[in-house]
C-alpha cells in the first residue's frame, strides 16, 4: 500500500487526476470503477477541466460505479446516477462509452447483482477503482461486518452512515436504508485501487485501514491485501497514522531512487 500524504484537498484531487489521466492515455478503453460522496468531487472537477482542454479523452472508457441507493428513482437528486451526471458524465465534452451504476429499482435484486458482476467480467475487469472511505471504515456501502470476500449484493446501511449522508437530504428519515454495493471481493479484483480521504473525521478510519488488523470491522483494511493500492490523504486524514514519518520517507525515497537510477543510466551511456 502506498501512502501519499499531501498538503490539502486540492492537491489530493490533482494527484488522483494525474493517475486517472495517465491510465487513460496508456489505455483509452480502460474500465474505471467510480465512487460517489464529497471526496471525489475535486477529482471529477479536475478530470472535466483536463478533458475540456483536450488532455484526455474518456469516450472510449467504460465506468462502473460502486453502489446505488435502493428505491430512489434515477432522476432523484440524491441518486448516485444523478450525482455522476451532475459531477462528471454530464459535464464531459464526450461521455464515456458506457456508464454502469447498480440499478436502484431492480425487478429482481439477486439477479441484478449477479448481472452487475457479469458485466464487469465481460468488460475484462476494472483497471482502476476510485474509493472514498466512510467514517466507520466502509468502502462502497460495505459496512463493518461485511465479509472480505463479498460480491455485489443488497445491503443495509449502518446508522452512522445514514446520519452522515443525511446532510444531502432534507431529513435523516429521507435517507434510504438499503443499497446495492459492489462487494469487498469485487473491489479487490480491480487491478489498481486509489483511495481518497480528506478531513479529520476520516483520520481514525484511515489509521485502522492502514495500520490496524485486517478485519471485517474495518472493511477498508482489506485493501492491505491488494498489491496495487495508493491512498491519497490530506494532512488531516493522515494525522493519526503512527508510521506517518516513515510513509513520507518512502515517498521521498521513490523520487530519490528514480533520480539515482537515471543518473547511473546516463553515466553508463556516456561510458559506452
Ligand atoms: C458514501 C459512499 C461511499 C463514500 C462514503 C464517504 O456512503 N457510499 O462510497 O466513500 O460515503 O463519503 P464522503 O466522501 O462524502 O465522506
């Protein structure tokens, strides 16, 4: 797990956008796993800006969102379909080829979950999954107690998640109690994962996810088992990490190592 600690939310969004754009340039038909919530909004804004400036083209990409509330019609202002249209899809000059989001009103719940997994498989799996993190360590809507091998399925939201998400609704009673989410096992199959966390209220979940035991009590801790995860954290979200200085040193070492190798290569070329 790479821990990248940056000064603020703006920088976090820029670095996340760099990773997405680099992938899209290398693989224009990439399959992106997308997240909702306040945290990735800066990333989406940055992607829209770069797309409009012609730095990146998303029109060959396919996207799969992590989750969706059950029971809200797609056009409801708080549905995740609506969120994605408002913050990303609807603002791009050219939309991604296909944008999948779990259905909010499926005829057959279990069948819809199976079909979502099947679609991901048909597209060759997710190249890059963007994640936020809940205050209780959830990823997608995989709440504490979710099996680490879980797949796309219907879930109930925890009271703290309902309370946190109530800020988007006129009252807590309006927040849906149920959702469909990709499972932890589904998320772990992505080839690369980028988790974004900003603010003091995420610092405990981040500390548990990075340095705590791997446990279903903190679903994000499952990411410790994944070979290619980058966590981009602002100062506040990183503030409770016990090994923060060491993670910083590792990141500095990466750039120093690259410079040393580059210099050594130049010397070898000169000598030959
Ligand atoms: C929601 C979403 C998660 C998201 C989390 C954090 O419940 N289902 O995918 O990561 O909340 O949201 P925020 O970024 O607004 O703190």
